[in-house]
C-alpha cells in the first residue's frame, strides 16, 4: 500500500487553521495555481496506507488531475471543515464513460445522450470523483473552491462550497456503492481529516444534508455508519 504523507511549506503546520493561511492562491486557473508553488517540504504521518497531498498545490499525488475551470478562490480566511459526499452517473445510471469528466470540464458532447441537453451549460465541478473501481480523479485543488454544493447551508452557514471539499462517487441513489469506492473514499477522507483540523465526525455530510429541499444524494445505500467508523482512525491518529 502507498504511504500517506503530505507536503507543506507553511510555518504553522499542523496547528488549527494553518491550511488556509499557509497558501491562498487567488488564481481561477488550477494550472496557474500549481505554478505559484514554493520549494516543498515533505511530511510523513503514521497513518497506514492511503494517499498523499501537496498542501501548496492542493493536489493529491495519487489522483489523476483533470483541471476543471469551474472553480475559484475560497473567501479570505475560509477554512475547510466539511466534506460533502455526492453521487453522479452520466448518462444517468450508466457507469464507465468519460462524460462526468467532460461535464465538469464544460466539454460535454450533448449529441451523446438526450439527457445531456438538460444539463448543457451548467458549470459545476467537484474536487474529486471516485469511479466504480476506486480510481481517484481530481478536478479542483483542495485549496480552491469547487462548485458542487449549489445553494446550501450547514449549521447556519450558507454557501457550503466556501468551506468544504466535494467528493463525487460514480453511482446512483438506488444501488450500493462498490467496495473499492469506499476504500478510496476512506483513505482520502482520513487524509483530509489529517490536514484540515476543523473536520469533525459530524462534518462528514451528504449533499442531501446541506440542500435538503433540492438534493437527495448520495442516497439511502451510502453506508454512513461504516464510513464514519472507518474514518475514526483518522481522528485517533490526529489525536
Ligand atoms: Zn450532489
């Protein structure tokens, strides 16, 4: 298994609030965001398995990076403290195509399916997509704001995009997710817990929780109990 690690140039890691203050890139272009990176220092954790993130770029090293233009800077002072789980399939109920990537990159071929005409022109993204086989794709650096939540609220705070990481699972609301997806999701979540100290157990939520009048994903088949139980290793390690 891969070793989990993170790289960070900031002075105050791992103190609370260090991430947002350490590196705030105002570029709307992730490629430009990647270009404003100083020399790196590497950190190793004792977490078993997993993935690595470069906190300067906000990129997971084991993810395939497909930059989406549908992102912007987080508000000044915003700290990531919520993870939002979604599900998506394109075309609806079909898995394995490149259409989700194309959708998040504003280059969906609308001739491929009638449904695509309905979503044509929408500008959305997520930080991550986990495919059915567990493969991890990143569209937006974690230090930038992905456009996944829409009109939303969490504990009295609006615009959840400002302070969250959005993770899409390739799937539908009427069938279970794959074991490989949970494996990747748990490793990714443990890493995010380690590097964003504000994330607590109660701040792992679904799109359904922050936009209950509009959204129902990830749906009843998502195993919240097991997900949270597995993620607790992240907090134990952090403690
Ligand atoms: Zn959603």
